């Protein structure tokens, strides 16, 4: 079965950086586009970024130019490098196989505050 384990979140000041990691199992990673989502307090889960099978990253307008998604198929890992963080980036961040209905992991909390 699919298992998704996110890590790397924490408390950071505005303008700071974090690197999130996602360990994905249960599927051959190279056959799927992968994605990061987030859900802030009282908000719907939203798509932050996804990376195609060919390795091209795509981003929500709110994070474009600040976040970079990458993947390592051999290690079954997906990453999200987050730079110049803003308070509105505060959310629980989740990874998943893009365009699927696989179960969600627990996510990792990112808090941006001074």
C-alpha cells in the first residue's frame, strides 16, 4: 500500500528557508508525477507544486520563484526547497502522487512567524 512520510518542517522567521522531504513507498515513483500540497488553519488543502515524470516543476502563483520541487526516483524521495518564507506560508505540508486518490500522510508543520 501507499505510504507517505513528510519531514523537515519547523518554526522559521519570515525570509528564512526550509527544505521538506517526502519518503514515498508502495508505487514505482518514476511512473508518477509527484506533488506538494498545504493546508493552513481554517483553509482548504491547496496544491503548492508538482513535478512531472520528466522532472519539470510547476508552481502555484503564490510560491513561484520562492519554492523548488525536486525528486530522486532511486531513493523514492520528493523534496520542496522553500526560500524567502512568508507568514502566509504557514500550513501543514503534504506530499502525494499527483492526480491520484491515495491516502494522505500526517504532513509536516511549517510555521513562519517573527
